[in-house]
């Protein structure tokens, strides 16, 4: 498909096009797969069409690296200059959180969090899609409790032992606490809150375990959501690292502050 052809752009962004149709049916925003493979022309036209229908609609791009200085196909991208994306999926935080809870490298998570907070415009920072797992990655419990080797057939039937699962859940409690309290908005891949396991696609796409949810995890996620909603600092509050050494990572969020970091 020639994505910059007028016929294609009209089909997506034009009158009675894809964007208009689905927004008229109640869609409040868009998550764009592999945003770096969409041209800047298309991204700008897409934003214009979406914001025309609803100025508050959200446009999130899939970007795995620091999106503020992303280079794709030899060109620096301009996602956060007001004409393309509102924010992105937060893979840097995902990797930093997992690395910290598994290895205790507080200095590394501090460096990544502060770098993103300093590099991203505050509106983009405040609506980052904070993830621990997606359809493109292994299930977070599997990442925290198992290993990624084995044949495809072995992975299809693999599951954590009782001891591995308990250890993974203990790490997940800490990981989700960071996911819900660092700058951005927590995004839960369906079934993670219910305790699903699984290696990479397609093993991470098993059906939701209706009636067999891990009740302890469901209660934990519910409590995190309540706590987040009860504290104004998590809705755009500034971030400041208090300590990051010897396996200890301590930070604060400050409400009613226009700066991203203090």
C-alpha cells in the first residue's frame, strides 16, 4: 500500500473515512501500531482528522525507544512537536521496572526514569502508556518467574511451578506498584491481573480465565487502582528521585506542579 497516496489517506482520514466512522461510534482515541512505519504526512493528517472530531481524543504511538529522539529509516522523527502523537507506549519504563525488580539495579531505573521525564514534554509524559506486558511480549508472570528458553512445543505447554509462581507474584507486586505510581498511566494487558502465564505470541494470547482468576492478584490490582485514584499527585504530579543506590529506589510525586521533574 502506498500510504501517502491521496486515495489511501482519504480512506483513513477523509470525509466518511475510517477515523470519522469509528469516532462517531464512540472511539475516544487511537493506538497506532509501529508508528515509525507511518509517514509524518500520514501522522499529521491523522491527527488533524482525529482532533477535528474530538479535540480531547488521544493518539498513542507504538515506539519501543525514547520517542523524543527516535530515528527511523535514517530520519529523526518529530512525534512530540504538536502535530503528530500525544504520547507513546512506555517500553523504557517497562524494561527498567523489570530489570529493577529482578536485579535490584536502582541506578539504572533512576537513569531511565529521569531521562524520560526530562526528554518528554509534560503533556506526553502525563499520558504515557505504562506497560509491563503486551501482545508483543511474554506474559509478565512468566518473565518474572521463569525462563525464555525451550522449543515452541515446550513453551506451548509450559507453566510455572508453585514455587516459581509465588516468587513471580512477589516481584509482580513490586513491579505493578512502580507501574501505577511512576509518571504516566498504567495500562494492563488483559489477563495479567488474573494471573495468566505465557511465552511470546501466540502463547501470550490465551483466553481470559473466567471463573479461575487469581483472586489475590485481582484484589491487588483493584487496591492499586483505588490508591491511584485517591491521590492527586499521580494525575500529572511532578517526579523527584529521593534515593537510588544499593538496591533501594525511592521517589516522590508532587501534585499541582507544572514541571515534570523537581
